[in-house]
DNA sequence: ACGGAGAGTGAGCAAGCGCTTAGGCCCCGT
DNA sequence: ACGGGGCCTAAGCGCTTGCTCACTCTCCGT
């Protein structure tokens, strides 16, 4: 279905393409540790031992603990942005594109809830320069969602009084999935994605189509 | 308007009634520090110096740093629960009560966004026993919102396929306000509360009344 | 055969952490 | 007048933290 074989939203861990192997294990270990305890409560010894190596080995592949977080945060934010941009640029009515954006964005946050939790809730621990970089990606994500909503308003198929505020609300809804979603829980990523796509279409007052965004 | 003079949702800091004065200053300092940097990145020296005292003085009023977080988390969660319970138990249609709950819940999270950020996002740092206690309050909050939605569904004025999932979504929306709200930002707590009440009424498919929950 | 790069280790340093101790000041009931 | 509790500080203890250092092992091109 896709000309590019590179995986940007599949079920596997988003770190499959990192080399050497030890570096990949370190990132994966860091993601799990950061997600469980938070960045500041995680020690470099903890990360190293999860990756099956000595504390010193971490510094062969990454200069600092913060650089590990930066890698995770940067790649994660870019993946998330790609997802909404793909929906924004796809063909279809604004409702279809908005539903698609929400559905895949939510699904990503649910499937990769460990990574997503770090990406969405640990960015405050980044160094100032890295933080600014990541904030720029977040603004782009916000802009992508907003432009879909604006398209719907202009086309007269959405009824939104406060586009900016509603965009924030839509993103809130999606992002917060990373906080509460749990693999052992009641619903699957697909189910949550479908539910949320429907809720968002209602929020923007979409009319002239079914709730799932398909006319 | 209220027989009870005690403030449970006003604009002042929610810590006005703590005595002695030094203990109140410590809690307030801890709230600001935890909100800015997170629990684990905050040092007891930082809290003490913000409160204008020596590091050792903290331990006269609180046994540990974690106990400070526990006080903040417990009181904050109880305040939040009180707000939605009041809306649940008030008179009015389900739509009015749901709009009321969301409006005041969101307003609280926006007005007290510093406190709310600690309450909503730092509870993972609590000791196991305290954590369990706080989780129980959160479940009660979820139950209160869900019961309003269930009332609306039973009365035939809400159109909700997945009550549990929709409740989670509504709470997500409200809670996430604490993450992004900023006093210097574009909108006031009142504006966000009104906007979000309207969005939630749409999410539950409320009909037979205006969007603001008033028939 | 072998030198050098890459990848890893055990030991440990300086700094900072949560928290304790010993002691001092001030106010108040008797 | 004065003993005692409440409140506070300076100093510092024991420990953990992020990170470094000196060194070893393995692999590969020449």
C-alpha cells in the first residue's frame, strides 16, 4: 500500500532502525524506564542494567542521559507530526481527514503508549535548546490539525465558534490517551481511535455525513 | 450565596487555611516547585528557600518530602471531587448538570493550574499507600461524571454508545487543561470552561436544548 | 601477524541528595 | 522568675547520582 517500506506507525517498537544494536537496546530501556518512573527518577544505572550492560557503556553511545531523552522526544514528536500531516494532505472531505487524523493519532498514542508517555509528558526535562526544537514540532502538529478544522469551517461543513480553542481541545483528547491507556485495559487502540474520531466530529459539529467521517 | 463561608473553589490559593503560617508557606512553595520542575527534580532545599527558611525547617512541619506531595495531592483531589459531586447532585436536566460539572471542573483546573498540574501529573511519585488512596478519589470522580452521563442516556436526552469510554474522554479533556493552561495565555478560565462545556454536550449528543446546557 | 578502532568493563570521583542532630531563641502558663 | 514547648538554624552524615578513567577484549584490514 505504501511505496516506502520504512515503518512509521506500525505495531513494532519505533526504534527498530537504530544501530548499533546496543544503542537500540539503550533507547528502548530508557523509554520503558522514563515511562514508568519519569526522567528524573530514572538513573543511568537503571537504564544500563535494563539494556544488559554496565553503567559506563551508556556513555559510549550517548553523551548524556538528557541526550537519550532528546532522541526519544525528537523522533517521537516527528512520528506524531507525520501522522497528522499525512491525514491533512490526504484526499477527502474535511470530516474524513479530521476523523483520519484523530483515529491514527490516537491509535499511535495507544499502541505506543510507553513511548508516547515519554514524548508527551517528559519534554519539560529537556535542555533549553532541545526543548525549543521539540516545541516547534508541537506547534506544527497543532497547525496541521487546525488547518483541517479551518477547511471544514470554510467549506461550511463544520460549526466551530473558536477554532483555536477547539484545536487545543482535540489535541488534548488525543494526547491524554498516552496517560491513561493500558494494554491490559478494556479497549484496543483501534476501538479508542474509532470512538475518539466520532467524538471529535461531534465536537466540530460535522454534518452531512455519518459519525465515522465516511459519507 | 453559600451558607458555608469556607472557600472550596474560589480564586485564592487553596491553601489559605493551613496553620501554622510556615507550614502554609511550605506547601505553597512545594506546589510551585513541583509544578515547575516536577517532584523528583525538586529538592527540599529548593522548597525551603522558596518558603524563606532553612532546609531543616521543612522537617518540623512535614516528615518527608513525599508527605508534602501527599498533602497537596490529597487535598487537590478532594477539591476536584467535591466540584463534580456538587454538579451531579444539583437540580436540573442531565445536560445542565453535565455542563455545570465540566464548566466548574475546567475552571478549577485553569484557575489553579499550578496546583492542578501537581495533582494530576505528579501522583506517580506518591508512596504506594498514598497512591492507592488518591486513586480511590479519582475513581469516585470518574463515577460521578459517568453517573451524570448515564442519567442523560436513560432519560433519552444523550446519545452515547460507549458510556465508559466517553466518560474517560470527557475527563481527559478537563484534566489536560492543567497541562497547557497558562495565565498569560489567550483565554480566561471562564472562557475555557464555557467552551469545554459546549464541546462536551456535543460529545454526548445532547439534544433538546441550547449548547450551553440551558433550555 | 598485528596494530588500531570499536565496544565494553570495574572502580571510583565530585557533587548533590534527603534527612538528622545539637543547640539556640522566643513566648507563655504558672 | 523560670521551665518547657514550639519553631528555627548551622553543620553535617550517609548515600546516590551523573559521569569519567584506565584498561581489556574482539574483530578486521593490510
